[in-house]
C-alpha cells in the first residue's frame, strides 16, 4: 500500500523507517485504524495487532482521550500503551499528516517505576507459587518412593517347600517374604490341578 507524503524530507524519512528494524513507527487512517506498523512496534506491543484494529485498542484510557489533540493539530504527544505482557510502555510520538491519515514515529519508550514494581511483584508472586508447588510435588514424590518396595536380584528358594532364605540364613514362607518386601497382598484360592489332587470326586 502506498502513501503520499508532504515534502521530500518526509518521504525520505518514511523510506528509512521501512528499512529499519529498530525504528518505531506505524501508519493509521484518519480515524486511527492501523494500516501499517514496524516490526519493533509489534515487539513492544507484545501481542498480535490485528489489521484493521485501532490505535485506541492499544492505548490506556487517558491516552486514548489525548488523541483528540492530534485531530486539533498537535504533532508531538506522549502516549501510554497497554503492553500484551502486562507491562505498559510509553512512547514520545510525533504525528505527521499523510494522505487520509497519519504516520507516527515513536521514541524513548519506557516503563514507569510503579509499573516496573508491579511487574516485579507479579513475577515474584508467580515464582513463589511455583516454588511452593514444586516443593509439594517433591514431598509427594518422596512419600511415594518410601512406600515403594521392589523385589530384585536372585532369591534362594527351596526346591521342595518353596520357602525363601533370608540374609540371616533363616527360611520364610513365600507369602511372608513377598508381603514383607513388596506392596503385594495375597488372596488364597486353589488351582484346578490341586483341586483334583486334594479334593477328588
């Protein structure tokens, strides 16, 4: 999309602005609907700025009212923008009239002390909450690890009675050994082979 600028200097400035990744600029219609914007301005806004959306959508309420001064002919105005990351920022803006709208150049964006304090407080609270949650999860994990008993390695089992030899050379019934060394529980029943052997019809 092309625009008509008043004066060779302004045209040169627009050309430079389009080639600069660091320069903050955007173009709006007369009703402040966005038509173009620089990459740097999008980064500062920290959110997807849809086109067409308006400058009013990104400004704080007080700054939105101050746009009336531009309509009245004011060219320089400091505007406060609502940053998408929760941190507002300020731009010293220069408004230049173009065909059916404005090209706006921004400079010296800043975060106020109160806004920085609020942002740091929010980050600190979020970090504290995350650390508390991590501590809770770690305790749950430790409790779970204490409850887990795993049988591993070679178990010396008697070939006849199936008792298991302990470390102290004593012998323990299979059920007792597994009950002591794992979380398994026993429920006794009888298999078909033993049923026929011990309870023949």
